[in-house]
C-alpha cells in the first residue's frame, strides 16, 4: 500500500496530481481544507490536502492485464531470477510493515486531531482563531493546541474572557516556549573556540563574518578565523576576503592534525571561529570526518546553523544527524526570505536547544541579532517585520 499526500488550490487539481503519479486506481482516504498565509484568518488563501492510497496488488494486476493483451511470447526464467526474487521478498515485507506503521500513525494523528477539534469548539472564538493562525504559520498542530489551551487559561476570569489581553498573553505564552537566548560568551585567560556546523548553503561562512566583524570592530575583541572548508575553493576565498576587510588572521587547515597547531598559533585571541564544510546530514562518512576535526579542536561551543526556509521535519532530521558531534546552540539564517516562522519554535521546543542568533540579510556585519523570546513570539504572530 502506497500512501501519498498532495496539496493544491482545488480538489480537482490535487486529484490530477495524484493520478499523474499513482494512476487512476489511487483512492482518496482523507481530505483536509486549510488556509495559508494571513493572520488570525485574514487574507489567507484556501488550500486543500488529500491523502491518497494505492493498493500495489491492484496496480500490478492492471499491469498483468496489459501484458496479456499484448500476447508477447513468454521468455524462459532462469534459476538466477528466482534467487533474485527470493532476496527481494524480505525487503518487500519490510516495506509493507513500514507502510502499515505509517497508516497506523496516520489514523492515530487523525484521531488526535478530531479530539483537539472537539476541544477547540468549547474555546472562545479568539482562541480558535489563534490556533488556526499558529498552524497557518507552520507551528506544529499539537504545540499550537497546547499554546491555545495555555492562552485560554490565562485570559479566563470569573467574569468571562478578556480578548483585549489576547496579544500580550499570547506573546508571553509563546515566548515561554523558547529557552533563554545564548549568545557567544568569552573565557578568561584563553580563547573561546566556536565551531559552526550545518548543511550546505545555510550561510555558515557569512554568519562567521558577521560575528567576527562585530566582535573585532565594535567590541574590540581579538578574533581569529580557521577554516576546514577546503572542499570549495570559493568558500576559502570568501572567508579570506572577509578576514582581510575586517583585519583578522585566517588559517586554512586541510587535516585534523593541523587543527591543533592552528588553534595554538592564536592562543592570544579572545575568540576563534572554526568554519566547517557544508555536509549532507545523510552522508555518514562526511559527518564522521567532521566529528574527527571537532574531536581535535575541542570547541567550547558548537553552533548548528539552519536555514529558516527549510521544513520542520527536515530541520529535525538535520538536527538529529548532526547531534552525533554535539550541538550547544542554534543559529537560524535567512529569516528575511520567509513569511512564516513556526518552524523555529518547533525545532527549538522539540530539541530543547537555545537560539544564539538569527540572521536577516547578507549585509556584514549588520544583519544578525540575538533574538529574545518576546521578539521570536512576535515574529511567529506576525507582529514584527524582519
């Protein structure tokens, strides 16, 4: 059984997408209407999501009918073919079990949503609107429901519901979901070694340049840069250009053994940034290589840099795979490229990891800030522009 989800502006368009991929035998097992964009239900665009199932046996039967109609001669089947098919059977069984697990999870999620909808009906309309706004802004549905419940409890009094307190209470409740922000701290008598890790293209090098410029030019700190991102010549040249402009030294390290020497060379600095190569979280050898570099470096802080325009599930997978090397803080980049920010809350809350910085542009050193919980809450609620 294959399970797929499709999202479109209309039911007809979603069904068309499903049939193009799965054929006419696909069955719709669930539909959901929702709105994207807007705030508190205003200016939102209606969308529809369908969940489609395809019985693989039906698809195979249809395929067999087609073959019979063609009346082609049947080739002899060798013994090797039977062996290959037998080897595939355990894999097919595993796939079937996985699909059954997915279906069970879908049913459990559906039951949970129905329970939440029943509970939402008993809440004030303003709280219901808040819940919908949170979900439309990519906040996880279970987390959005928990927030709505907390807000409802806070605004209830014996006299009734005080909707005029809604925004302030909601900001407080949302803010409480974030841990206290954790910008980079400094050591006494030795440099603070900070490593930036993350997938390719999230903006690690630019983030390091912004922090280095702020510390060196504005706070008058002694800064050193080390890059182990030697896979891309452009990355080394980019950081070298930044280093020359800011007026700080840069060391290029090709092997883990050279990292200890590079760090010792700058033991007089207040902070040393280590720029790492972008890694695919699914490439285990590359993650292990990164882990070996960091084992030698023994950084005081490891910051995972994530792009805000990445879906929540992908962000959580990235976190899980990079966490083999330890993650102390989060940096979310490219917030200026997004309209919805619930994924920031989803990841921070799920992983219980504090944010160090967010970046909102390419300008060095300006477009970076330490986000306090209240500001993050207002971002999610659409109360501030980034």
